[in-house]
C-alpha cells in the first residue's frame, strides 16, 4: 500500500505530432519517476494522439509533478490529467427493480474484485433497500412522480455532491435521464443495456428476440449522453445462443453478459483506462 501511495496515472490526448512520447518520458525521468506501464494510440482518422502512463515517483510529490507536466499543455496543446493510483473512485449506483447488476457490483467491491468505493444507491423504487443495506451502503428511494422528473434529478445531483461521487452507474435504471442531467455529468455516467438496439426497443426485448430466432445475446456499457443509448461505447460482451433456449433462458444469458460488461466498464473507468475520442472511446486495457 505504501508503494501505491507513490504511484500515479497520467492520461493525455492531443493533436498527433512527433516528440510526444519523448517529452512525456523526459519530464518523468527528470523527476526520478519509474514508468511501470505505458500505452499509446494515434487515431489517424482524427489526427489525435492518446496516452496512458502509470509510474512511481518517490522524489516528487503530486504538486511538483503537476508543475513539471504543465509543459505538455503548453507545448503540445494536450488535455492531460494526473491521478494518484491509490485514490479509489467514489461510485453512486442508480437502479430500479432489477438487482442483477447492482448485486454483482456490490459483491465485486466487497470481495476486492472491483477497486472502487460504492458510496450510495439511489432508486425510484424501494424494492432493493434490503439488498443494499445488507452491504452496509446507504439507500435512497427517490420516486419519479408524474411531472416531477426535474425535481427528482435535482435530488440525485444533490446526493452526487453530498457523497462526492466521481462516477454514477446506471445498473438497470429504467428511467430516461434529461439532457440537463447528462450535461451536468459529462463522461461521469455509465449505463448498461442489451445490444439488440436499435432493434427490439421497449419491454420484453428477449422475448421478441426469441421470436425472431436471434443467435447472439449481447450487452453494451457506454457513457451516457443526451442521445439515448448512443453514448461512447466502453465495453461490449456477447454470448452465442441457439434455437433450444427459451425466452427465459435468453434473459438469463442476457443478465450474465450485462454483469460482465458493466463490471469491466466500471473497473476500466476507475483505473483511468478510458479516454473519450469524440463519439467513441480509446480503452487501454
């Protein structure tokens, strides 16, 4: 744990040009840093360069590192971020009645498989209070009354601020977030849904997929934007199925892949492995 206190993650994106990697490694070398992991990607379509570096530095504190790395913004017009590796993301989960993904995230956190702190759960229904509280986590029932969505979302944002949540996870939260809510938390809300979209919208998608004889069941985890279910994709998982499976069996398969895709997306976001690239993402796994 003491070693982790001296570790940092640097992420950056900037217009692609020669010398970026040399400049980053040079600045880190000057402050006695040891690079533990380095990944980079140049997007030829957009001319943008992306980089993630994890390093240790016992000689320079966080403030000193920020001063040294500031030259990256000046010389390369880089959007760069520095994160202490020991700092865990604070996560607020929103859910409706389906506790499948919620229970998986809470179990992974408790067992040490998911390196985040779930600080609270918010739901428009009271059903999952016993499950949440069994993990010792605060549960807030905020129903969505007709005509009062804006009021309910304002209460959610107040909780985000109160708990100092870094990330909001929609773990099968069956409400459409307003454009204003999405704009308040850009790149800080992750959603999970089945990957049939744009087909089989609405209720009972797996039953309608069964009727059409689908051969693949999938799930998509993505950042939430004002474009419904069309935000930048972080992770997708898929499972092959066949004619022998009932609609109920397809639902069970769907729940499995939803859990996997969402947990990976949350973990990668928490490890600062996901960089936004317009309507897409770069994921340094």
